[in-house]
C-alpha cells in the first residue's frame, strides 16, 4: 500500500514516474485563465492566517462546508477566522474522492511543509504552523507566485477596467511573471441581465463613445479591445450560461439596442440576437489584435434564488447546465470561419458529456496558423477532478491531437491553487505512462518528453505568445 501523498502520488508506472519527475515537475506554469487580483499581486498582499489565504472567496470550499451541514455564519458570515478554519478542518476528512482533499493537502505540503493530515484534531497545529510561515517576508502573494514557478498569469477583467494594476506590474523591474489582462465582455453582451443599461453607460464613459445603437456599441467595444491589446492582453473570455446563435439584420439589432437603452423590456430572442452579433464582432477584433477567444458555456447559475438574494452571485450556488448548445456553437464557428475571422479559440463546456462533441467539432475548424488553433479547454470547474481530467484527456487523445493541447489552468481566486497544475501533470503522466507500458505507444523517450513538456508548458507558451 502506498502512503498518502507520497513522492509518486497518482503515478502507477515507472514510465509515469520518469515523465513526471524528470520532465513535468520542473516546468514553469502558465496559468492562462484565473480570477486572482492584479492589485494584490502588485501590492504583495500578505495574509494574517490560513483562513484568509484559503477560505476567502473560495466557493469550492464553501460548497464542501455546506454539504457537511455547516451554518453560513462559519462560511461567508462573520465568524472569527479561527472558527471558520476549524469547521473546514472538521469537514475535510469526509471529502473522500473530492479533489479538494488532494488539493488541500498538496497546498499544506508545498507551501507550509506540513506532511500530516488535516482534521478537527490537527486544526490547531496547522493553524499555528501556517501563522508562522505566513509571517515570513517571502510569503506574500509575490513570493507564492515565485515559489510556484509561475511564468504567466491571465487574469479576468472587465472592459471598463482601466488596467491600472496591470500597468504598474508591467513597469515593475523586480517582478518577472507576466500578468496579462483578459477581456471579459459578458456584461455588455447580456442584454437580458439586470444592470445592462447602467453598464453600457459606464462603457460609453470609459471608451469616450456615445453609445446610441449598434455601430456605436461596436465602436466602444472595439476601443476597449484595442486598449487591452496595448496592455498585454493575450486572451478574451466569454462566460455564456448557454450557447445560442440567432442571426438578425443590423436594423433589427439597432432597434434592440435602442429599446434596451430606453429601459424597455427585452425578450429572450432579442438578447440572443444581440449576443450573437457581438460575439461575431468581438471575434473579428480579436483576430486584428492577436487575442485568443475562450468560450465557457453550459452553466446553470444561481438555481437557489433565495441564496442569490442573500449572498449575491459567485458564492458557490451554481451547477452544471444541461442545455444542448452544440448546433449553436457550430453555427458560430462556421460564421467566423466563412468570414475569415475565426481567432485561436478555446472551447469549454461544463457538461462533461460534451467532450466528444467538442473534440470532433474543433476538428472541423482547425487551421494552419498554429498547431491546435481550436482547443478543447482543460476539464473545467466541476470537472477539474481526477476523473474529469482523465476523461477530457482520453477523449482528446481519441479524437484529436493530444500533443498540441495547451494544458491546465487554475480558474481560481486563490494564490495557493497552483498545486492544481501539479495534480494535472501527475494525472497526465500517469495516463501517458499507462499507454506506453500497455504497448499502446512506443517507449520513445525523446518523443514522450516533447509531448509532456508541450502539454505542460511549451504549447501554451506558443499559443499565447509568451
């Protein structure tokens, strides 16, 4: 029996061990999609205790605690940090099979040197250890990034952001990790969401464009995309609850925008028409500026309306959507391809049942501009567990060119989440090692190293022009 979290954790074969320890483990991290704060990076935020660095904003952990019957007071409420940590420590031992059990212990081991097991009885020991370690000068946000060997961070940023903190980081000669903004225009595209009219007013102000209809809305978005590109943007991101493709004439779209600006009610059909048109427009702008397009879809957000009203969005109450948006996504890609404005594109569905669909769809739209121009993004959100990663990698291997995959991302708000890259790399090496030792792929050390190093680092480096 292997000990828990040993050196060869998740690595079953000798080939897997060699690929991980000699190749994957040594490579820098490109975390091209996450939700960390550029301000906290620039200011080198330090955390007073493990609750602040671990539980603050982490809805993965919040969901786990709710599943254990913990009162909200100890989750997002005003309970003292020590009590919140105690409740989480008491919850964690029950999370067998959940990736959080692995992630948490990897973080304790890698950042705090703790090789024990976190539970209710060891919580005080871990609390005191973390307090001592976090008090060290090199354990601020910058130190955590440097210790994790992170070469690039892609934050998620609103078009109305002035990118002040990104500029400050770019000018700082003492910090060498690339922190690139990512263009996330959801609020401008979601006519049917509350606050659209007020948001458009902010967009008009920062872009210095009076938005009165279709042409001026496009001009404002184009202005901001160019601004983001000037400040190092490598990727955009579109978080779509579901995929829809509904064409409309410019006259229809102009009228829809005018009604929205006037505060008139909006139909689902009108919202889908505008979202479709603006997705197509943004893609054309991304091509101009060398920006990759990410599309995340199939999320059912906030099914618990009472908790949405109490805590607001992004607090751990979303779930996997079951909308079959495949035909709509295919129409979008086809439209972009026909108009010669299909950028490098990364596709993510929160429904793992879409794996094979995405792997076959992207094969219909690849191009010679770069190997793997259209990507099936890494197992996302509720799928970034061991099984989800194995299934995504296996499907991509079966139906695509796995060697061109751009690999893992954290999609996290935590500066300790870089262990997710280690988790992914171990799973990747174990999968490839198994194929080799089963006689399904040659034991060609040079070729295997190229594949593993590409997926873990070099493919993303090329894809995002790092």
